[in-house]
C-alpha cells in the first residue's frame, strides 16, 4: 500500500489509488468502483482545479457527516503533505502479524501482567483526583484492593475468558431484546384480520373481500447504546468490557457503541469487524490517546449534540461503563445526563469500582450523576456482568 | 464530460438559491454522473429547497416523494384505479365482450395511477425526483428504493416492464432521525449542509426578501447566528430566519433595539418549542440584541 502521506506513488492512477488507500486507513468505505469513478471524475474536471477536485471527490467518497468533515484534512494531507500526521500504521500483510493481542494491549496489559499485577496497578490511581481525600483509599483497603485486582487480571489473561465475556453479553442481550407492543398496528402479515381496513379497501370491489388486510402487534426492539470509558483509570477493565460490548453488538439488532476518554469515538463499525484481533487493531488506531485523562461530561456533550437524535428513541437503554473519575466540572455532567435522560428510557451505569467492598460513589462526578441513573451496578468481573441479567430483564 | 460548478452555482443564485461551492459541485455531479445525491443536515438549512431550485434551473418538472413511516412500494410506484375499472366493467356488460377483452382493457395504461417513482421514470426529459426525509421511511422501503435507483425500471405484472425513458436527477434528504443503511450511502453522492455563516445567510436573506432594510437584515442575521450558539433543542434554520425577518418587516420594525418587547414576542418565529422559548427570556434576548445592535 502506498498510502503514506508525503511519499505518494508515481503516476496519476497509482496516486489516486494511493489516496483511496489513505482514506481506507482512515475509516472510509471505498472500493474499486469508487476508484474508477474518482479517476474519471478527476479527468472530467477541465481545466484541472484543486478546489473543484476536492469538492467533487468529497461528494463522491464521503458517506456520512463524520467523513464529510474529515475529508478536507485528509485530502490536504495526502496531496499536499500537509497537516495531518498519521499516528499508527497497519502492517500490510497478515503473515507479519505475530500471534497474541495487538500491540496496544501490550501497553495496557503487559504479557506478564499476571505476575506483576501490583506494579501495573499503580498508574490506575486517577491523576486528576489525587488531591480529593474521599476517594483516596486508606492503606488497609489498598492491600485488599490489590488482591482483588490480581484476581481480575488473572481472569483476563486467557482467551477463554474473553469468549466468556462475549457469551455473557449475548445472554444479556437475549434477556433484553424484544418487547411486544400492546397495540395492534396494520401489518403485511398478522394473526388478526383488520376488519375495518379490509372493508374500506374492498369497497371498490363491491364489498367483496378480495384483499385481506391484517394487523399485528409489532415487535419493538429495545435499542441499546453503549458508552465505554477507555481512559487511563479504566485501563484494567477496558479490555474485557470491550469484549462485552462487542458481544452485545454482535447479537443486537439495534445497538450503537461509543468509546470516550477526552473525546468521543464511534465504535460500532469497528467492533462489528468479524476477526477479533483485527477489530482490536483497528480499535487501537482509532482510540488514539487511549489511557489518557477522562472528560466524561465533554464526551457526553458531544454525544448529545451529534449522535443522540439519531441513536436514541423512547425505547433506548443507555449503558455507560465508567468509573466516574472525571476532570470536567460535576455540574456539567449532571446537565449532560439530564439531557441524555430526556431522550432515553433507561440509564444504566456500570462502574467497575462498585465491585470493591466499601466503595461509595463519592467521586464528585459520580455523586452528581447518581440522581439520573436508573441502575447502578458493578462491572469489575465476569461474574458481576453475568449478575446483570436480572437487571436487564426488568428494563 | 467536463465538470464545472461555477455556471450552475450562478444559475442557482439566479433562481434565489445560494449554494456554497461544495453543494454546487455535488449538484453538478448529479447532473454529470446521473447519480443520486444524499443531502443531510439540520432541519431548516434548505435541503428541500435545493431540489426545487434544481428543477427551476434545469427547467424541468419536480416530482416529490414525501416519506413517512409505513410508506410502501404501492404508494410510491403505481396503483390500479379500481373505481374506474369497475365502472368500465359495468359499462361493458351489455357489449357482450369476452372476459379476456374486458380484462385486457381494464388493465391497460389509462387505468394505471402513476405514483411518484413510476411518474419520474416515465418522463421524456429528466425530471428532478426529490425523495424527502428518507430517514422517516422504513428500512424495507430503503431497500426497495435502492433497487429502483440502480435499475430505473419497474415491472408491472399486467403490463410488463417499464424502462426509464430518461433517468431522473435524484435528490434524497435526511434529517438524521435514523441511521441510513451503508448500501444506500454507498450508492449515493453525499453532501452535508451546515447552517450558513453570516455572509452567506445575509446573501440568502437579501435574495429572498429583496425589500428588507440593509441595517435590519444585518442585525437579524447576527442575532440568529448568536442564537444558534445558545443551548437550544431545535436551532432555528434559514427558513425561520426568513420568517422572522418578514414578520419584523410586517410589524414595521426598523431595528432590533427599537422595541425589545415586540421583538421578544416575535421570537416565536425562531423558537419552535416551549423549552426553547423559555430558555431565551427577555434578559437573554436583550443581551444578544446588545451584541448585534
């Protein structure tokens, strides 16, 4: 692939192909058909004009708002080697790929994680909250925490357990899936003949019921929206939570997933990728700054402003997975959650810290968020996720 | 084929539609490549108007299909005119025509009610087909639409296959209340229309309301621009700006700071929900007016 900005391949057609590869790396869905159309489009712009070309290609190759907004930057980066520097690379051949989790996970979870769990816990202390007395653990609690953490990490290390997380997610999904509506609505097929509409429709045939119209109780799929915190303080849990999210998406008709640390990133397409390792690879590219600080409220605001209208309806269940350590002011998270609650039916907050004994939601953001949460549950281990089933069934 | 969007942009301006370069290029491609264009954007940024302006520029018919929940293929393609068929059968009862002959007659073109999609492919010159608010229709309809948009032919069992005489210029709009399928997105060209900036909105306002006072127009546009930055449920679109401007002209207001009480009352042209109206009390509007006056 010759999609490296700054070193484009020779020849106009090859360069266009390189540009499309560059777009693909950045998450665009473009194929050979688009390549052909793009080449003929560029040829058709006469006299050649950079602005017209950019606008034309943008119209042709972007498919949704996010792509539309990023296109100009990507265009300038490729053709004028300007601005954007790609931070990750995708190895071109699958053969080069070494077995095991993708590199991003090495950073989050070093291979020897199990052995030196204690050391890898240290960065877990959320930097922003160090000064706040309430959530700084007393030393006695800390030792117990370490033991618990070790147990958590031990579970994480095997591939079986990741599969287990996905299986649990699937079970939960089934518990939630469909609720039948009470009303009957006109439908193409149904168990009851809609007498009124049948009569009306067949009036033109002298009242002979030639065409039967039916009604049925429509299935109302519960609509699930998942917001996953991937910031530094969550890094121990992110991995299996990602598997959990992936499991929910896999068997869900209507589900959307987002990750956030200081920004909000739409994950659904990435996690729907069939191959788990490739999904994680792509995820690692997208979640740039993974393990940085957290701005929950800012992320929620982006969600409310940009995606909420499309993603949420009155049957939506929003699941936020976060420890609630936020660097934004707590009033802001309260305001954003209020907006979110106005659009969704239920708000579930899964907090890994809740699994610890003696945990109380005293982090300021968490305390501010509490009034808006319908269900506040633990998510520190697979067992705690499995225990959610009853909770989900009641939604 | 050469593509140049400037002439089209000027022609659109001639019929009162101010399109930015991106949108003009998109429309130019619609005409040049004969591919459908999907336009997304907030309500009231002029998505539907695009199609109307296009039809005016190309001097062709505008055929509009308004989508709604439960819209099905019948309502968009064709239906048989049952009443007329029944009448014809009754009328032929005395003619001793054979049943076959009667059937052939009542299932012929004159008894066919053409709905927008069929109508749009049976025109001699390419019409503009506007499929409005596609996000309101069901997913099944979206799939059906994809088929029509790729083949441009319709099969009616009694009549046979009708092929398009001319391929229509298709414009789809979406307000983003539902995520559209990737298949539809891939088939279409894409354009996102944002709220216009101050200069563009002022140009639009002048084009639409030629009689508007220069100073007032500037104030109105700046006010609306500021208002969009407030936290509102529904941000006012261009249509609202134009409504409000004509309301203010009708109220004989020369400047926003002249009569704050009337201006406050007229805000209902811009703010369409109760919560939004409440979130802009007189103090807020006074602050905004202070900034623009």
